[in-house]
C-alpha cells in the first residue's frame, strides 16, 4: 500500500499521509519494522526513500504484475 500511495502521482504530496491512513487498517500493536506508520514524519521518510528509487520500484511492480497477467 505504501508503494502505491508513494508512486501515485494523482495523490498530491500533501495528501499522501491522509490517503494512506484512509486506505489502511493499522494493527493495534505495531511491530519493530512498522514503527514508521506511527508518525507522519516516519511516513514521509519512507515516501522519500521510495520516490528516490522510483524507477526500481516501478520495474519490480511491473515484474510482479506480469506474473499474474491473465493474457
């Protein structure tokens, strides 16, 4: 979900945190590797990381999607 929000250019950067929170049901207790979901600052750091590596993420998503293609 984070990747889809980060790479979706239809969601303005100022609304990404809100869009993410609307789409995701967070677990009551976050694990060690999920602490970034607690704050908007942590979320924005993850978004920046993904956007800095946008080409790599899009390539991986296309590869995954092609495995499940119905054609």
